[in-house]
């Protein structure tokens, strides 16, 4: 079940959310240092992490699931966000280069269907970056953050899920070793927690970050299933 968009926005306005955003943005940039000329889609609630790509990506959109709700993004520019069904994206086949999925895979009612739909819209050399709660992490056990909702994953579970959807895991990292506390003095030590966690490969990181590539040659089924594509109608947008 998706977390309400109002609660997500509220989390990222709090000190613990600001710290999480800073640490995860750094981790995302380590995986994708450049996105020049790329067509990029953020799926779930990815807007806190899309801003770093705005000046370099050719096109960028924020797709927010119907079960979550939608807000206008960016707030001070032309709207690039839309309310969608996460398993029926309003995009042609092979139309985007990269998909960043945050607060998405662990919350959808059908993770395999979501991944198959991402596979469909990605170009042949497309890349997917997924951020999901670590099953062994502290953040997955605390409902004060969005990462404490939905289904957390172990590394093996996530790899199996991606491979079944015809993605090849190409890079792996973790982030958020600092506990999800609200005390500001403690949060100031977040950089030290990240350095120690990475250096020692500690098992209790808050999230898995996995980059996957699309397998181009997809098996053909004997009886392909035809699905009607939805007519995309812009939804009412909540202005924050």
C-alpha cells in the first residue's frame, strides 16, 4: 500500500528526511554521475532526487502512482509530474533511457508487473535504478519514515525479482546506516555513520540501491496477452 503523498512530502521537510535526501542523492550521483541528453522518469516519489538532473537531462518526468497521489513538480516551473497507474505507464515502448524508482517497488501491489512495465518503456540500452528498504536494516523497522512501510527486500530477493523481469543487476550499494532518529545533534553525525558503514560493509544499512540493465532479447510467449493502453488524462494536482 502506497504512502500518501502528503506524508511523503512532510517526511522530506523534517530534519531526518533532509538527511536521508542528502545521503541518497549522493549515492544516486555515484551511480549516475551524468545524465546528459537522457530521457529520465522518476517513478514512485522520486522528486526529492530528480532535481540534480534537471539541468542536464533532455526530458524528465515524475510519475506518481494513483494509490499515492500527486503533487506539482517542480513547484516553480512547468509541471512535469503526473498521476499514473504504475503497471500501465502512459509511454510508448522503448521511449526512455533511465528510470529512477524510489518509494515504489516495495509499496506496489504487484512488483513483477511494475518491473515488466518499466522494462517495456526503457530503451534497449536503458538503465533502472531502484532504491528499496533493506530487510535487515533499522529503517525498515521504523514507521516514522516511508522506508518503514511496504515490503523490505533482502539482496537475494531483489536480484531474483529483477532477473525474472529480464533485468540484469549491474551495480550494487547501500546507504542510510545512521538510525532514523529525530534528534538533530545525532543527525549531524550522519556522514560519519555512512563512512563507517561503507568501509566495514555493515549489514544494517537502511536501503539497497541497485542499478540494472534491460535484457534486450525477451522470450516470446505462445499466446501473448493483449492489454488495452489507458487514455492518459492529467489529474488534479495538489499545490504545496
